[in-house]
């Protein structure tokens, strides 16, 4: 399952592979850095996993 986000630097769309980048069986926040595929700047990705396994994604500089 993939989730799209907008790069906070250049505004281009990026993609996070929730199946391989995130442990959906562990509720709570998971934080990692992913470089933008367009501008190559590092984005801090926070994935909040709920107890039912649903995930919400936020991206910051």
C-alpha cells in the first residue's frame, strides 16, 4: 500500500511504501527521513499507526 505526500521544499509529489517502510502492526509514531525524488532534500516523515492498523502520514522539513 502506498501513500502520497507533498515535498515541503519543492511541492512535488512523493510516495511512501507503507508495506515496506512502516510496521503497521506497531501502534504509535514511526519517524524516518526520506529524500525527495525530485529535489533530493531530506524530508522527515512521521507515520502515526492507530490500534486498528490504519496509518496517517505527515511530512516536514
